C-alpha cells in the first residue's frame, strides 16, 4: 500500500509490518514504542498515520489530549524531514538522548524531558532470579501465592486465548472507573491476544485450576532487549503479579540482556511498582519543537 507524501498521510495498517520491521531492525531502537506491534496496537488510541517526508518515513500521532505530533523519522534525510515538520509547528515525541543531542547540535530547537514516558529498563537475569535482599518482598509474595494455589506456567498459545479474553473482561469492568487511557490500553491488549502470531508477539500464561489467571505478551525490541508490552493478572490474587513478571523474564528471550517494561504514564502506583524492581536505567524520552 502506497504511503502518501507529506502533508498527506494514511492510517497505519497491518500490511506495513514488513516495511517497519526492516526499518526498526536497522535502527535498533531503545524506545518501547518503536516496534510495529507497539504502534499498530495503539493506532486507534493515538491515530497513528504514515507519511513520506522526502525519502524519510515518518509516523504521525495524536496525544491523549488531542495534540498532533510526529515521531523520529525512520531513515532517509532525517534533518530535511525534521525541518519540514517543525516548520509546520509539529512537536516531535519519543526522542531518546542520542537523538536529542543530534538535534541540539543543529540549534534552533528546544527539548523537554517527558518523565511520565520514561521507559524502565531492567536486567533480565535479575527479574528472572530476583537475587539478594533487594527482591526479598517480591520473593515472599510469590511464595505466598505458590503456597495457596496449584498453578502452571505455560507459553502462550491458541488454547489459552479464550482464557485471556475472559480475564480481560475483569479489566474492562475496572476501566469504567479509570481515565480513558486505561480503557484504550485494555482494548490494545485484547487485540494483541487475538493477533499474537500475526504481530510476532510471544507470551507466557499462568493457570490456576485450568483457568488463565495471568498473562504477559512481548517481543524483541533490539538485539539485546525484549519489551514487555502487556501484563494482566487476576487483581484479587496476591503475589500473582510478581510471579508473572518473573516468569516472563525467566522463560522468554533468554538471549536478551535487558527487559524494557515501558512507561508509567504518570501513575503514582505504577511508578512505585516499577521503581521497586530496581531498574538498571530509566530511558529518557523527550519532546522537541522548533524555537521561535
């Protein structure tokens, strides 16, 4: 499907996966959004669209507040593409520190840290083994769960799809009481469950008495990092969230050094939970716009 020239654009589509997979493979991104699945599953939430700015492929998006933005160009004459979109007043979202440094050297732009969007990067081996006193409480909660439930941990497959759907109904019931982004994330998770194989996602599930009570889905972000896009548990089973977190890192992507567990979106509880796992790094993200 042809990608129109800027300022025209078209919606992101499943047929774009091979093209974007190649671009991301070359770029080896560290930012969690920069995978095809990461964009495609939130295409409704952020109105993701593709456009060609010269020979640069650019993803356009829309924030939860309705503001338009673009993401860092995927190849081509990046500086030329940036001049064009910044000239139209668009803000760039999702720049990492290396990209910001490159832009600031050119001058004429301002970069602002977006703390709510920082990605949490962990050592996979630490999440898989929970070593030392740092993780004592996590291990205790897993032991609490294991002492009360007979459970199995399995790789995600077709036989668990219906069980994941059923678990997501619990989360849909909770979404009515949360901010809109919560519901959009639940719907993105639901689509990921249906299109796991098409999108190249892998996952693990935890079953109790044959019922799916937790699952995680993710993929490879770069040669040394996996990104966990989605994790859902029965909210009434203490210790289950710690278990599924461990099992994702223990079972999947064993050749990866790091796990990127995405951002906290400014949610205080989620931020505390992510920090409690002692990230190796917070991957900073910035917004950049041209200065007057």
